């Protein structure tokens, strides 16, 4: 059963996808929205050359109502992942980081994956706050004729707001055959 915050976070991501999925990052009104992702999470906007996927996730989390004490709004996925992993054993933490092999994602969670050919794993992520990665918000978990899956929405996916489907095993864990996925941030709000 999802919480109101988890549903709100997934809805915000879905609304961004519905509004901007057919636009590229240098086209209006997506370009202006990307500037809001940066500035409304406390970062200077330097155009669309720097990756903006982490500020997309941060902006969605902030719009859903999380505070800076609950989530580290950052321009680097690794920064908010590192904080969530440090909070994994804290019962009152808003976001808790887990290995993809140990935690089945649910609505409102954040799925982190490698980018740029890197092969970082959960052990690495638990010790480092600065490395290249990507993450996206889980907006659906379900079953189809191929088995279990989840869908995520993220920013800066093919220079737009994009959706991806990720296969899950029979226990609801991310199928991670090639080590693409690093962690799942459990949304406990």
C-alpha cells in the first residue's frame, strides 16, 4: 500500500513526462522547465550541457513536499544516494538506500543505475558521494504477460523527460544481469 507522499511523487513525475516527453531539452517550454529544476532546488542554471537528471529527481521530491532535512537536493545522483544509504538503518529516515539485490522497489522509490559505461556497485556507492550515475522515480510496479516489471520516469533521458521499463524477478527484485543497477532508494515518507 502506497502513502500519499509516494503517490504524489509518482504523479509529479508522470505530469512532467506527460508535459515534456515529446520535446528536447533545448526546446521551449522544456528548456524553461529545466531551468526551474535547477533553480528551485538551489542550484545555478548553466544551460542544458551539464546533466540535469539529478535536479529533475530532486525537484520532483521537493515538489512532493520533502524538506532538505529529508532529502539531499543535489545536481549529483551519487550525493543523495550516499545520504540515503547512510540512513538505511534509521527508522525515521525519509529515504533509505538498499542494494537492488535485497529490496523490491515500490511506487515512489528511486532506482539508481550506472551511466557512461561505469560498473559501480552498491558497496562502492555506500563509500563514495561523487561519481557518475543516473536515477529515476518509480511510477508504476506491475505484472504483464512477461512477468513483473516497474516503470521509471527520469530527466535527461535522450535529452528529454523519459520513461523506462525494468524487469523484476518473481520476488519483485530488479533483474540486474549486467550490473547496470546500483541501488534503490526506499521512499519512507
